[in-house]
């Protein structure tokens, strides 16, 4: 699989200076953690789950979470597990075009039980999403994952969700973060990414952001995100990939503020209808939040609606200008440092301070590609959404 793999090759050739790389569930954790992109969640109760998974893969989805936790009623867990096992068997019989699949569980005991019940179809399973992760809660999940991995003889990743009240509350945040850091470091080789549960953060204070607001406009949430990145997202080799929070909206709500999408990029691309559609589906706020995610050190995003996937992927593509800057900064002859004018002659590139940014940018370029010099976000989004 590859990002924009659903776009015809001839179109990709025109869009990209460097096309996204191909990867599989067996690729390195370094590649997979960056390549998750828009991770689409789906309740495990859906009767057509296998069909839905393949349908979304054909539309550009590369990672999905099949949920046994908050997205389903407590009374439906047993039926959902049975359905999940049945749907995995269906997918295994068809096999082709399956994205990276994860299961979000409620209880550590579900992990070895599900792996055993999945049998041969467990080969399609990339790992598990671990809810409300803290040191105390997380260790049993990771021990169960390790045991299940040994039992099935294949690599299984964990994606802890950071969403507990202890992480949100100021008086327990530092201690909770330190405990999480100890736990994920101990199991580093199994931690693919850390996910932020911003809906749970808001719930602890009876808050819900409107479609006019990003997670970063809710200060109590923004502060937690900053602290999580501070402790767990460092670029010194100790950090992990941290993914962006879910965007809850996908239908037009009554607006209080003006749309946030400038008109000019869409006029240049003759895509005014696309701009209108994004605004009508409240996706202009999503686009702003995706940009803020990356500015704050996050990569990828939790998604609950297919319409959110391509905006995340289009905005994850590295621009030709970013790629040029990153390459210049990382040239071997620049190891000693220094300052240079960018090839686009519009900014300063300071080699030592910008090195970590450049390394992250080239990894993103590897998995999402580099846009051609005259190609922008609108072109990428329009191509990704085209039938």
C-alpha cells in the first residue's frame, strides 16, 4: 500500500516530485509510525465491516481501528467480538487491499483471547489500541500484548491512548506523564504511536468544542497537548510519534464565525466548488486543526468519518519548498553548522537548530511524498477525492 495509491499512476506522476513510498504491515516501525496518516475508526458491531474496510482502502485509507470500546454499547461487547472474528475471516479470505488494522480493546484479557479466536486471520492484525493509558493501567495491556505476540508468532504493535483524567488534572499530570514515559520506554519496540483522546479531556470538564474551534482554542486541552509533546514527543531519540486529536464534525452546523479557508488557492486551482463543499461540511476547521497539529509536533490524526481522510493526507504531503530546505540543511558538507539562505530565497535555514525538523520532514516526505513544484494542497485534495 501507499498514500495516494488509489490515484491513477499518470496523475500521481504529475502531482509528485517524489512519490510516496510503498509499505506493508511488515515494514519498519519507523516507517509505519509516520505512515499511519488519517486513522479511521469504525465500531466493531458493523455487520458489513469487511466490506467497509475494503471500500475505505480503495478510497485511500491506509490505517483503521476497529473499536470494541467507547464507540459501542457495553451490552454489545460480546456480539461485537464475535462479529470482529467473523469479519477478519472474511477479510482473510479476500486478503488483497487490506489496510493496517488495529483493534481497540477495553480489557487486557481481550488481547490474547481475540488473537487466539482470530486464528490464521490474525496475520491481518497490526496491533491493539489501548484506552485510558497510564502506568498502572497500561502495564497489564502491554504484558497481555507481549504474551499474545509470542503465542501467534507475529509482531503486534500497541497504540496507547492518552485520555485519562489523571493526565488532564494539573495536580497529577507531571506524575502521570512520568509514569507513562517509563512504561512506553520499557516497551518501546512495541509502541507504534501515542494517540490523544481529546474528547475525554473535554468530558472531564463538561466541554465540547464547536466546529468553529480547534482543540488548540480550548486552552485546558492545548496545555495538555503541549505537556504530552514536551515529555513524550522530543526529537532527541527518546520521543514517539504522537497523533492528532479527533475532529467530531462532518455536517453543516449553524456558524458563528466566517469560514477559515482563503478563496485564492481554490480559484488558482479552479476548485471553488471544492472549497464550498469543505465549508458546507465544516471541514475548514479540520484543515486549520491539521496545520496546528503539525505545528505542535503531532503527525497523523484520529478520524471518525471518511470525509476527513483525504484532507489529512493532502496536508501531510511535503511541499517542494519544505523538501528543498530539508535537503539543504542535511547536506553532509553542512555538518559543521552555519546559516544559509533557502533555495526559495525567502527564509533563513540555520543548520544545527533546524536539523531535527529536516530529519522529520524527510521521513514525512518518504511516506507521503513531495509535491511537484507547482502543486499545492488543493490539487492534492482534488485528486485524492476524484472518483
